[in-house]
C-alpha cells in the first residue's frame, strides 16, 4: 500500500515557494526595467534625431521588452 501522508505534506509547501518565486521575478523585472529605461531613452532620442522619424517602440516599451527578455535568463538553471 502506498503512503500518501508524506506526499501531502510536500504539496502544501509548493504554492508558497511558487509565490515567492513569482514575487522575486517581479522584483527583478522592475529593477531591470528601471536600469534599462535611461539607456532605452537615450537610444530612442538618438534614433529620433538621426532618422528624423519616431521609432516604432517608445522608450518605455523598449525598456519593458528588454526587461522581459533578460529576467527569465536569471531564473534559468
């Protein structure tokens, strides 16, 4: 007969660790976004001046894109 008592105790801890991981991911995402924002703003302004047209992505959208690209790489094992 299989003992499920040990399995149930491990299941109750899993959502808590996932919650911490999700919060940690959001913190890293916010920090990387804030670090990327000045660089993306400078690049956006350079492209605006150089080409005399508005780039397709604004500086905020570009910084979010960079943060969403970099953050999962931190959590890869």
